[in-house]
C-alpha cells in the first residue's frame, strides 16, 4: 500500500469530504454517468501533485485535435478549421506539450515520441509485431506529421486522417505509459475505441510498471476511471479493495480492511479465480441481483425478457455467484460500497449459511422482526422454526400410511432422521412437504403436533417478509426448479439439473408474454418485486399527444377552418400530415353538423401500439373524459 492522504470535496455531487489515505499501485474508479468521476479526477490530480507526485491526467476527450475531421469549428469564410491539419507546428512544440498537460490531451504524445528514441522503439516493436504496421515521424515545412504504412507494402498515409481511433488510442496511451516524466497517470476511460483484447493487453502493460514511486523511481501509481469490466482485473483481495465506487448523491465508497472478516476473505479468495466480466457487472450496476448458479441466472433473465419486463433500463443485472455463501459475501460487499443489491435464494438458504448470518444482523430485518412480535432475536426465531420442523419429522416416521405422498416422505426420512449431518435435509424435506400437502400430514401426526403444523408456513412467510426489507428474497416453494413446467420432478430429490434447465429454457423461449404470465404466475410476482424494472408506458405518453391534437381539431372546426375530412387532412393548424405517423382517420371517420358539433374516430397504428386501437371523440372531449378503446 502507498500512503498518500487525499481529501476531496465535491459539494455539487455529495455532502461532506471524501478521505482516503492508503492506495494500491493500481486503483479503479467506477460509477454511473453523472457521479462526478471526472470532477473527482481533476481534484485528485491537484492533490497528488501537492504530495510530490508527478501526476498526469488523460481525459476522455484526449483525442481532441486528432480526429479524422473537424465538424464544429468554422472560420470567417466558412471553411473548416482542422486542428493539426498540417501536423504539429514545430515552432509551438512547448505550447502543444503544455496544452496536453493542462487539458489531458493525447496530442503531445507524438512530441514525446519525437524526443524519446527508447519509447519510439517500443512503439515500433508493438506496431510491427501486433498490427504489422510501421510509424514514421516526418518533418515537413516546419510541421511534425506522424505517418503509417503497412509492413507488407502499400502507400504511406497520415495517422490523423486515415488511421482508426482504436490504433490512435493504443499508440498514445502506450507512449504516456512508457514516458518516465510522470510517476502517476490518471486514465479516464482508457477503454475508449479499444477492442477488449487490447484493453486486457494495456492493463497487463500497466501491471508491469505499477508500484510505489516513492520507493522505486521506475514504478508508477495508476488511477483508472472505467466503465469496462475488462479493466477490472481483480486477482486478489487487495485488488478488490482498490476499487472506488462513485455514486449520484453520496461520497465514493470502497472496501476497508475492517469490512471483511476472515471467512469473507476465504470465500472471496476461492471465488476470485473465476471472477469474470459477467460477475464484475455489479460494480457498474446500481441494482445488481445476485443468484446462486448460472441456471438460475439464465431462467430468471429469460422470464423477464419474455414477459417484456425491462430490468436493464433500471440499471439492474442478474449475476450468478456460484454458491449460497458467496451470495452473503457479495451482499456484504455491496452494502459497504453503497450499492443497492438484491439476493434471490433457494428456501434452504433460510436455514443455514452466510445469507442467514448476514440478514439476521441487518437493522432493516431486525426492526421488522421486532415490530411484528416475532421476538428479539432472528436466530432464535429461525431456530424455533427448525425445532418444530424436526419435531414433526420425528413424529411422522413413527407412523404408517398408504398415501403415496406420505409414504414417500416417510421413506425419505427414515434413513437420515438420526444422522446429525443430515439434520438440514430433514428440516428442509418437512418444510417442502408441508407447503405441498399440509392437510395430509395433519391426518397422520399426533394431535399435539397440529399447532406446530399450522405454525410453520405463516411463520416462515413472516420471516421471509422481514428478510425482504433488506432485499433478500427467498423462493418459498423450494428451489427454482420446483417452478419448472417442462418436466416433472421429485420435490425431495432433484437430479439431472442441467437437463431440466435446458428443457425449461427451450420451453420459455417458445412462449409469448401472455403464456409466460399465465404459466409462471406462481413465480413472477416474487421476481417482479425483487428486481427493479421500468415499465415503458407508451400509451400514457401517446394520450398526451392525442389530446393535444384533439384540441387542435376542436378549435379548427369551431373556427370553421375544417368542414369535412378533406379539410381536416390539409388544415395547417391540425397538421394531420405529422400526426398521421401515429394514427389515421378514414374517409367516413369525421361527421360535422352546421352548429360545429361533430363526431370523429381515429385508429392508432398497430406498428406503434401492437394491436390497432380506436379513439372516438367529439366537441365535448377533454383530457378528463378522453377514452382509448
């Protein structure tokens, strides 16, 4: 860790003062648009310079002046002014360098390339071996002009006008990376224009030079502002702690040493080797949703897609983490980072594991628990539930039955009832049986167990309701597979899950919105309330436009500017030509009486609303009594 005390205030974004003293050699700054990352980087650069750090900031607009064309600047004659059209003016080299430094531009990279032969050799080797290209700095008429050529032959061409943005980016980024004039670089969105492969390549080059510049002059300190999961290459717990998350209305957050206990770090160390770009979405999503496995992720995401519920627009993403303990740890991470995450978990997470451990100390859960008379301790409340379930199981195995459901349950319980390692299986199996055939169970257990049988489901649901206050959503009917429709399953022993998944996935893909809502009516309500989504109400906004048009028609008829369907369609005030993009009026759709009372019917285009819909209105229609049929 590198000790550099930093204190930053951004009153236009958040209240208070951000403070952080310890930094990693590579630090990542992430957050949604509008969270102040660029403003933060400006102030960070100034503070680093005050700590004897030679910091350079490369902004997201760094290629300004190096575009192929300029579209916005004109001189008095109307001709485009092309920045660096002739190249870099050798008489203004120092100005170019200063402006690059002050404004975070890449243009000064080619001045560095002209002055530093060692950097030029590295860039030439990179271009030659990877892109099969050569670069040459040509001085013509007092201007420095970078030119490119394919090694295999062909005409030489100018880099500015004829080379792609991606190659300009990677060349200039590497030049600043290899330049030793600065020992700290702040890269704002280095992923711009770069293929994911070269994002990873560039990060690997950064890693080679990352270190403590105070103790080793050959090392650099890096800050990477990014929206790309390819740059978040997190290999260790320290890498995880190097991520700074910016928010819309609160100070940036990060994981502190005291935020993770030994078990958390153990779970994360096991998880990090499989921490891929999909998992990293939670750093960029304001509402990530964590599920246990990839099959859960696929089925839930597909149900939302097929039912036309838009979760992406709300910034939500569904992320599988591989296990119940991982769910609990990611919840803790999000809490510490100020990310409003959700958890969807199978019913058995309720009875053991990290989720239960984390939920039962969350103040939102405990407050609800206490307010609804469930006791002062959630752990005791769940323990009471487990005790009653075990008692029912002990009673059931002493009975006999010819009912297939009861007999199947007894046969499942008998081999495991006294095995301490199988206690969790016993408890879960009784719960699953009770929510399926409680009344059958009441016919065989002792009457002394009736109260316990009736106690289980409502108490389970109430505790689940308390968990939901912290955005933990427990699947009440068991596991997600218990809701599958393509195959029948043994509720006590779900096997061949991969086969079940593919069958269910194929089924969902062939259903329309109405079929999804009908067939998964027992599951969708849980998903809808657990995952933030945005319903785009096109009809609501269409109503506003139609009402406005109706008022124009009413006025035009009252003024006697419109006497029939022909004048309706040509009247400038009505502007039918414009509105006919949304709806149309047939030749018999308008009837006007001499006293200017009228009736009119228009039809909304099916391409806009899915099914053709009709609107009838007259001289009395207002926004309050307007109806859409």
